[in-house]
């Protein structure tokens, strides 16, 4: 009888040990799973694919103003304004109207018809033509002599760092459409004219 009780006691003890090991094993697995769930997904070399708090990418807004690239260093103290836009020759401008069968103001297409097409297609009404200063040894198609020793190019601008025109920043949707038209993002150009001659551009009215 005593041998039977002893065997029973040993069996109960072994069962308790097994239950203890099982509990500890399950607890450790739970900790590992919780740690894995708290980490962002990773690719095959361990880089995080998304941040820990994922948010969907925002679509371009028709009302939210576009974020513009920072101005070049020293722009705030320059004697000339800076235009954000694209270099384009008169022939290329005219081509925008011709290639898209856009109606002309006169009996023949002109570069102004190209500007009107850009305005109509993008919905942005202040895409003016201006002159950009050629700097830093760059070379552009169609560049020509400016005032004094300056060399300038024709550009289409969509923003100028002039306080009175700050409200003319394009919306995100308008800028996206402009990028599609020109095939590239805009860049900053220093004005081919001095600030005192800025009004020569006559940028007072929207393009119609």
C-alpha cells in the first residue's frame, strides 16, 4: 500500500512539473508574439517598409496650396526676385497650342496661345512669361543677351517671391497638372531684370 502511495505522489509531482514547464513555455511564446506584432513590417534585409503608425498617402488637393521648393541661398538679400517655373522657348510654347489643337487668338498660332493653353489645361491663371538669368556656367537652348553682360532665357513662371504676389501660389492639383504639361518639376530662376523693373512684366491680370 505504501509503495502505491509513493508512486502516486511521484506521478502528481511529475504532472505539476510538466504543467509548470508548459505554462512558462506558453508565456514566453506570448511575449515573443506581442513583440513581433509591435514592430513595423520589414523587407528581406531588415529595413522598415512602413512607419509604426501608417497613414495613407494624400491625393493632391484642389484647395490646398502646393508646397514649393526652398528658395536658393541668398535669395532674401538679392536685388532681383526669383521665379519658380520652367525654361521654354517661344517655339515650344507655340507648340503647346498647335499640338493640342487649341484655338488661336489670331489667324495663326503664337506663343501667347501656348500660355493660354497652359492656363486652361492646368486651371492656373497666373502662368506668365518672364526672363530668367543664366548663371553658374549653365547653357540653355535659345538663350540670348540681356541687359549689360547678362545672358537670359525665356521661362514660364508660376510663382515669384514678391510679397504682393504671395497669394498666387498654385494648388496641389494645379501644380501636378503643370508638371504633367512640362514633363518635369519647376525650378528657381533669378529674374533677368532688376527688382525695380519688375512691373515691366505687367503681371496684373489673370491669363484669359
